[in-house]
C-alpha cells in the first residue's frame, strides 16, 4: 500500500525556484497589485541591483512577462509595463464571462459541503485581509478552488491566463466597493451551495459587467 506523503514532505521535495522564477513572480505581483503602473519603465540594471542578482535572469523574467502581454519591450526605453485599452479590457472580460460560466456548469454539480465550507473560509479571510496583495491572493484561491472542480485543467489554465491580464483592473471593484464585492461573492457561494447554475451564471455576468463599467472610464480608448 502506498503511504501518502504529508504536505511538509511534498514541499521539501519541490525544487527551489530559480532566480528567473523569483524575479518573474516578484515583477508580476507588483504589476498585478498596481505598484508598477502602465507605461512605467522596468530597467533591467535597476531590478538586478534591487534583487541582488545578475541582469540575465531579470531579462529572462521580463521576456516571460512579455509573452503574457504584461510587459512590452520598446526601442530606447527597454521593458515597459503594458496597459490595456478599453476595447481590450471589454474583450478579455467578455471571453472570461463565457469561459467562467462554462466552468460553473461543470463545477457546481460537483461541489460538496466540505468544499463550500472551504470556499466560505477563503472569503472570510479575504474580507479580513490586511493589505491588497493578501486580498488578491485569497480571492484568486477562492475562484481557483471552484474552477478546479470542473476537472478540466486546460480550461482552468485559460481562465487563469486571462485573469492575470486584468487582475490589476479587477481590484478596482474591491477597492471602490468592498462591501458590495463581499456581498456579491457570498451570494454567489449561496447559489453554488443550492446548485443553482443559471442563477450563479447570471450573477457572475452582472459582476463582470459592473467591473467593466467601473474600470473602462479609467483607460484610454
């Protein structure tokens, strides 16, 4: 009989992240949390000095972020944080609505009382988060937990990729209307618990439309 490894043992077996991976995570988190703003230059030499690494892994990390459309390399300026136009934002959120509502159709019938309880705890923790970075992390954990119940890793990867591109804009909803944000998410979870797929999809669509209405005026056409 195979004895399952504990979480601590599994963690010990994971390889240490490389400098490139650490820098990638560092820069991406700062973009997603609005610390690095659209149009801001990310000088390779400055980042290397700040993080006490050579310039090579910094350049490699920025190339990865360019592939995710978060960074753009421009002549004479180097790497620059890339922003979205209103049209791009609306298109990404429209695609997210389709994919995430499809995910709900598969996920909701598979939700157990234990999973609902875990999701409620994540919501509680996100509401009590001490800073916006911690809130963003917990909010993503909540949505990822639900989406994993689809049993479709490719669908989850597609949703995560799109979410990464607009995460910094999605936070506007929480920062502008934290009480409505939490209320909508609790209501959403109630619908999951009841197995109300159509109600959950309709609420999710309204939430997406509200985010787009809040953020669009802040972006260039």
